[in-house]
C-alpha cells in the first residue's frame, strides 16, 4: 500500500475496504518511486484498463520531476479482441465467466493475480502471435541484440513451445520440446543447413510453457499452419504421410493395412513414417490376437508363425469364423478412434498446482485450457468458456491418438 497523503473518498473505502487508518503508516510514493523504476526496468506495463493505471503512474512521477515512459498492454482491449461476445469486460465479471479464481477484489494482490491469469489465457488464445510479435518489435526499437548464449540462458528447462524471431520481429521457426532450453541450444550449436540459417537470422526467442507435451504438440501443429514460418517448410503440410486402413478380403476377414495416405479413403489413424505404422500394427495384431498374415506382416503360403505359438486363432487357415475375427478388429477400431466421443483429457499443467485439459466433443477436437479448480472441468459450460479454440483436422486427430497410444495421462473424463 502507498500513502496518498490525502483522505480517501468514502466510495473508494466502500469499494476496496481500504481506509485512512490502514494507510497512515504506509510509505509515500516518493519513498517507493526508485523501487518501482528498478522492478519495471525493461518491462511492459500490463493492466486491466492500462491507460488508467499508466496515467496514475505517469502523474505521480511527473510530480517528482521524472518522465516515466513504458510500453503498455491493456487486457481489456486484448480480451475484447481475443474473447469476443462477453457480457462484460470488467475484471471481476470477466474472470468469473472464464472460471478464473480471484480473491481480494479491488486490492492490488488479488486484482494483479487475476490479471496475470487472464493475460496468460490471452497469450494462449493469440494463435497468430500478434502480442509476442509486437513485443519483439518494441525490443528491436530499443536496439538490443542479445547473443546466442544469452538467449539460451534465458530459456526454461520446461515443456512447451518456442518461437524464433528475426531482426524484423517476424517468426522464422516454431518448435516444441520437453526441454526448451536444451532444444534451443541444439538449434544454436547444430551444423545442419537449417540450424545454420537459424543461427544467422535469429534475433530473439520467445516461449510459452505448457507443461503438457500433448498441448505443445497441438499448438505447434496449428501455429505452424497459421503463421507459416520460413524454416518450418516440412510441417506446413501434414507430416503424417502414412495411414492405417481396414479392408475386407475375399474370405470376408477385415484386414488392417499401412498404406500411403489417401484422402479419398477413411483412415483409422495416420503416421509420420511407414516404420511407425508397422510398429503399431505389430503391437495391435498381438494385443487383439489378430493374424499377421492377414495384416500383411508375415508372408507365407501356410499358417502364420503367431498361430504356431497360439497368439493367432487360425484365421489365416480358415479355422476361425470371419464374424468372430472381425469383432476383435471392430473393437480395436472403436478403441483407436474417438469418433462421436465426448471426453476431457486431463494432464499436468504449467505448475504443480495446475492441470491441463483437452476437450473432445462429438469426436471433434475443440481446444485446450489450463485450470486449478475442479469445478472448471466438472462444469462443462465453464470449461467451454475457458477453452482456447483450436482447429480440428486430420493432424490434430492423429496427434491425440498417437499421444494417448504412447503415453499415460492423469485421467480421461467422459461425458
């Protein structure tokens, strides 16, 4: 608290709960002015209705003969752009509708923490990265040119997505990693053609910690397609060039085949390489007691090897009815896809007391969010308010399927 050196108006006392007695021993502005300058050095003032807060700061510093100039970001303006259609954009009503917890309303700590959480949500919703790019351009105007080592040292050793910018502030590469610092260091020490181009052109690196590797994968895929960074050429199109299809053979058995992806056919899932697809098909064939010969994994004129060790029920020799065999194939397909499913995938968040959620509704990927209160996930309407909308496409479906196939998540809630 700061002593304003004049009585507080009654309506302010009623609004904030702060009275004159509470401020009597508080420091005066000139006593904290130097500290404010120190803690805001090279910073951007982020506030809800930033022009009001910034004007107050400028006025108080002007009285001390100091010209306090800082770039600002207003979470009211950003919210109106990135979260349109809200009934109110006042801080209290807005964070309540978004499921953001807030305590000590109209007090510095309570409002500041709520604004921080709102700003993090806005950064996540800004898929075109207009906020980050504007900040990078502000740094360029100041004439900063950080060395590669300084950039690496400023990176966190956490899971998330990172953005490499050139001296114009443009995005030249987007990537994800379970250890952002380690991955950036690899870019800066690599000897490949792409690494050398990045080392030559990089001016700054920004990042977003996600905690969840699944969210990092989904964000990377979407943001590369939206922003089209010059050094992400391979990922601008789908990286999943192979797919798993079901086909019925002449004897009525449903077979599974890994083939070159064909948009005219309905695929079960897709892969970035044929080897990844065959590895999965071997695993599925074993788990569901299917036949390696029927699935094209074992060439023989007789029964497959799996039949000899009693892991195949003899479909390759006609010893199992097609109807019985096909039931297990159908069971696999049902488990492998989330068509028409409604579920929330819960996993780790950005901090120990936070969780992440990925929403699938009617088999369609809707987006993701972070939460630290159970009611935000258990109440589907609140969840929909805080979800950062994302594109649903073939790649997102494959990313989610592949991640759930290879990794354990905290839990999956169906509704």
